[in-house]
């Protein structure tokens, strides 16, 4: 079983450019290690919960053998962004001081397009399984969140996963449910080996794997306004969610098959 990678911590020294329009406004930035990163900000959109989803999603993907850019904890200090001319970006950077999340920038990578790029049934099925496990709503034809780099497929952008944690009280129901939104997955038409993917990937996730991944979440990201639970209590709920999700994998696997049948 693959060892869990613990992200390094880097200091962000230069904001280069926003990467796309939208509420989250991820950006290309340079860190003190000399590398460029795609930064996801705690002050954007769904805040630290999106960062938690990014961290957990990337960690599971890496552990299961997928290509994922190196992930880092990225620190923005008090002075960062003061000279930024765009007021919206300046506000975002001001609200994001502290610990953020970054992925190594893959220079020259292109967006995966199923009409142009080939993908085999095993890989497609395993990605569909992963996104059902994570309840990732954001791997569609509109935005595949897959890159082709060095002729390999790389997984990015898991911030829209784990939507249960935006309505925390419903976590147990979501942990045991199918994932109907898998019907919109860009790779669903190519996922013809779901049973094989299920057997392969379930065997790679144990209790210790789940615990190690969840314990990557920094305490700083678990101080939620209006929430009385301690960081350890919140981590325990994530652990129970994933244990239930894995134990009830047959439910979301059946959902994948039903969604594929509806494509015919």
C-alpha cells in the first residue's frame, strides 16, 4: 500500500495571476522554494472546507495510484498582496492570510478532452469510482479537471468533493448513499470496468489509510464558525464518513451502473 504523502509547507512570495473567473479565484503564485503553484485560498468560496476537500481528495487519489501534482500547505503572511491593484483579489488575499493549499504547477499541461485524448476502460472506471467515493461533483464535460502532462493523465481540483460537510448534520446519510450526480461525469461513457475498479481500489483503502489521510487536516482548518466540535471530533466524523462510504461501496457502484445504463 502506498505511503501517505505529508504535504510540505511553503511561503508564498509572489502572486502571478488569477487562473480563471469565478468565486474561488485560484491563482498562479511563486513560493520560497522556487516553484510555482496553483493556489486555492481559504478566503474564497466555501473557505477552509474547500481546502479540506482538496487535501483529502488529492491524498486519496495519490494513495490509490493516480497522478496528482505535488500538494503543499502554502502560507500567506500579513503583508502579502498589499500592492495588488485589483481590489477583489486584494480582498481575497487579505482574507486568506495564514495557511492555504497549493498544487505544483504543471507547465505545458493541457486540459483532457475525451474527444481528443484516449483513455482506457480501467483508468476511466477507477476515476469514476474515486469520484463517487468522494462525491465529487466537478469532473464534467464542461470542466473535466483532468490534465494531460508528459502523456499521462493527472487529477486536479477536488474542492467540490465531500459536499456533505457543508450540511454537517447529514453526514451519515450521505456516507451510505449512492451518488446520483455521477450521471454527469465526463468519463462515465468509458467506465466499462466498474466491478474491477471497485475490487482493486477497495483493497487499497484500509482503516489506517483513512485515519492517516484525515489526520493530514491542520487544526487551523477545523475551527469552524458556529461549530462547537473540537478538531479531533471533526476528524472523527470524517473518519466515520469514509469508513461508512467504503463499507457501502456497493451502493454507489450500483448507482454508477444505473447511470451508465441510462446512457444507452
